[in-house]
C-alpha cells in the first residue's frame, strides 16, 4: 500500500492581496465571499489591524453571513487564508512569506510595495482621490487607498469591485 503524502492545498490562489488596511481587508473579504480562494498577506505585526477592521466594519460584515465575524472565524475560513511574515514578491505571480511560496492569478498591492519589489517596470501616475483599483496587467493590480474615506464607501467599492472581478467584467 502506498503511503499518503501531505499536500498543502494553500499554494495556488485566485487572488493574493498584500496589505493590512481597510481597503485590502475589505477586498479580500468580498472576493472570498464569492468563493474565490484568496490569500491575505500581511506583515507579521498586522493582527491588531485585523482586529480593528472587525471593530470598524462589524455592521457591514453582519449583513453577509458568508463572512467571518472575528479573527477566530477568519482563521477557520476555507476561502480566505491569512498569511503573515516577511513578504517578498517575485515574477511569475509568486509571493514568498518567510519560507512559504504561494502563487496567485491576480496580485493586489499598494504602489510603494510594488515599486520596492521591482514589479512595476515604469512609473504609474495615479489621480489622487479617483480610483481605488488600477489594473497594471492581467495579473497585477494596484490598490490605492484614499485616506479619510468612510467605512461604508470602502466596503461598497470593495464589494462592487469584487463582483466585477469574479464575473470577469474587468
């Protein structure tokens, strides 16, 4: 009888979202609520920001029974996987967190992170206050959070964006 090997199912994702701000977390929640396997990649010091997100967005989360309501439920979620540690971006849609490599069809991150990683080949001009999401390529998206936006606006924009992505309309 052949022995069974342990295969990690959490290597290939539809979406890898890097960041710990409300826009990044809301986007991850909405994409995963549509059934997309989504990795939320954060620095090793981000647990406090996740808890703050649950506090700030609880009323919106409660409207959608598909979403985790707290950090314990998030850790048990089958579509939204939380990673934290030292993050390195590479070509070919690969992200390394400490020693773990994951791959995604789409990668989302802020401009400064993408510039530091070398994934942006040319400077991108963003009109401040306009778009929260900018498509750089088929697999790379720039997140552009806008300071001071109401939670309701962030939640709704993330919901609309996730719907368009999942339906293939963007």
